[in-house]
């Protein structure tokens, strides 16, 4: 078997060992040199630190830590001309379209044959020389983000500060309720900074145990603990020259806060189990929905770390506090998530209901609602759903009469009986869930583990929903080309009975 006889090196990002080994073997048989990465972070780290000049990237969609679509966008930012081929078992039309819009050069569905690999790589490498350097990414310094806007006075004030704060390089603490857009603001600040051409990495401190947060931030040496079979590069090291966002910093363990403080002060750290001091040049931003001053008084957050992070403090208002922005943001989200061939608009009753609702989930809840509207294609159902929620919590819903009068129809907000509305909403929700699950199962050839990953829910949750929606019996009537690897014995026994 000859190696890299054609002079090209391919980077493979794939978390499944069997698939990774197959792709490595197939690519070497085709004459390519190969480097392997087990997750999205490792793909980005290889692109930054490897001595190899990569000619193309094969990228799986479903990977731990960060999915392939997010990695694809980062790769496009780092190396705009580097060919990227998505290789995935979730080959739904939506995934293909989304991947191609995000900058993928091709999309291959698993299982991939040697011929498919050969043809796809020949096509993307046809006009690319072996040593062609990727052009440097263009910093986004003067463009106004379409994802972060508003007519509310507080939002305008923040917008006016973005360019100055972004360019300053100072640490930033972003506070606001969950779903209010803290990460969007952090990315906007990064885009307006001298580091815009470098990587932006995020770590949610509340999503992992403190031990895993530490290893994710600082990495570890091989043999540092049981299961550390190879060295791992941490987020600080991977974000060299760029920006790191520590989301939900208020949930970070106090012991780990001390180590983070040292990194912010000295700009150096040690990997877990290592002795070498690693110097880093990283801009740190932090975000939280908690009251950190209260946390300091309770002893759960270090005062010295707070003042180190709180050089610049930006507080995002809740969506219910900026009602003039609700409809413009909703229209932007409809365009953002629009599906080809399907168009839906905000009717007057729906706009009124949106203005009357209290939005506990803020912009994130509004985005989810617009996605449901696109799927269900029924503004009336969404309107009734919002009205029912508003009636259940009248105190938090704000002045619905005022909102109705603003649109000239105060009669829309007279008290109603929510029972029939809830029944319709429940029925519509059940229908939407059934359609979504069936679409995911069909796109993965009824591999339930892959379908659960595609839907971003736990595997057991998918099985429970299939049972409650009456989809369990469909598994036996479906005969995919390849059985569901997650439960071959179970399926065989069930089919046999």
C-alpha cells in the first residue's frame, strides 16, 4: 500500500472508530496521506497546529463536543478555500441543503464506497494545487450583524458600544436572562475585534461536571488519569490568538475559579498532569444569567475573579422589556430558517399575541416558535398557543390591552376558555413530533440511535416518544439495508417472535 503518492493529505474528522479506520484505509488505497481527528475540536486543532498542508477535509456531522455544522463554519472562517466534504449517515434533504449553504463542497451519505470517495475528492481537488496556501480570512470589522439588532434604547446603546468594546481587547462580562442573546453578542464583539480572523471557542460551564470543565479548558497529558490514553489540547490552547467565551461562568466550581484567575493574571497554565507552563494569548469573555454580586456575598463566586472578568459589563435586557423588537426579530428569524417552497407570514392576530406574551425564554423561545410556525404552516395554531400561555400567567404577560390597542383591535384580548385551544395545541404538537421523528428515522434508515442524535434528544427519550406516539410497531415493518447497530439482537429476537 503506497502512501500519499499523489501528494495530497486529507484530514478526517469522525468520532466512530470503525468508520474512521475504514476511511483511513480507503484514502490510503487511493494514494492519499491521512490525518485523523476524533471530534470537532481536534479537527480545528489539527488545522491550526499540524505540520501537514491539508488538501481537503472529510467531516462527520454528528460528533461530540460540537457538531460538524459548527466545525464547518469555523473551518470556512479559518480557511475559506479549503475543500470540505461532509460524510454523514443523516443524509436528509435539510442537512444537505444546510451543509451546502454553510460552505460544504460535497455531501456523501454513509456507508461511503471507494468510488464515491475517489470521485468526490477528484472533483474538489481538480483545480487546487498541492501547496496552494489558503487566503487569510477577512476580518469582519465594519459590517452590522443581522442577528444582533433592536430599536429598544438599551439595545441601541449596546450596539453603539460593540465596535469600541470589540476592538479594545478587554475582558467582557455579559449578563442577562437565559436565551437573551449573550452568545450572539459575544460573537459580535469577536467579529469587531483584531482577533476576528482567529477562532472563537465557547464552553458552557454549567453543562459539564467541574472535572470535565477543567480538562476541557486546560487539556491533559497522556496518563494524567484513568482513561487519558493520549494527550488532549484544551480550549485555551486551541483558542490561541482568538477568543474564548465561558458561558454560565456563575456555575463554575470555586476551586476551578482559582485556576482560571491565575490564567487571566499570568497568561499561562499547565495541562492536567503536566509540568510545562504553556503561555497563551486569548481574549476571555464570560456570560451568566446569575447575579454574581449575590453569589460573591454567598461565597460561591470569587471576588477577585469577578473584578478580573468585569472590566466591561454589558447587560442584555429581557425580550419582554424590549417589545418594540419582538416583531422585527421574528421576521428576521422567519427569513433565517425559511424552507424552500414554504412561506409563512406573521398575521395581525399573531403579532398581537406575540406582543401580549411575556417570553420567559426570551429570543431563544421566539426562535423556537418561529421554527414551529415554519413547520406547521399555521399562524392560527401558534396564535392560540400564545394566547393560552398568556391566559395561564396573566400577571407576567404584561399589559395585553395596551398591546391590542397599539394594533387597533382591543377585542382580541377578551378572556377566553383555553380548554379547546389546549386540545388543538396538544393535537398539533403530537402531529409535529410524529412528523419530525419519522423524518429523522427515514433519513437514518431507521437507526434509532442516529435518529436520536439527529433530533438532539436522548436515545431513551426517543424510544419513549415512539411508544407514546404509536411508532414502535413501525420498526418491525421497516426493513433497512443495514440493521440498527444499537440493538441488533433485540430487533432480531422481536422479529423472530
